[in-house]
C-alpha cells in the first residue's frame, strides 16, 4: 500500500469513528489536497466531501517509521485585501 493510500485510510477511519452513531453513514470521498516529500518524511493535507469544515494533516516520519495525525476544524474564511 502506498503512503498516500495509508494516509487516506487513516483519515477515513477517523471520520467513520467520529460520525454521529444515530445517523446513517453517508457516502463521502476522502482526497489529498496537498502533499510534500522532504528528507524521508511525507506530509499530506487531506479533506473529505462532508460539509463539516474539517481538514486533516497526516505525516509519515521515515526515520522512525511512524505516522502522526492532526484533525482541524475551519471556523472562518475571510478575504483580506492586500496593500
């Protein structure tokens, strides 16, 4: 399995674990928004098609063969005019 697929599976598992148990499980997509490979480490920014405002950061540490996961909620998106 590729690192990209592993990262997507980590997020999908997290999302399924945190959905409201009283609702039906909705169909949703999980996709990589951005990824970067630096010195044996890979970082992914991942989102889903759910309208929950969440995004996820998954990092693979190549030296330690470890994965790190962060979940974020977007609270606001503003346009700010430059000078």
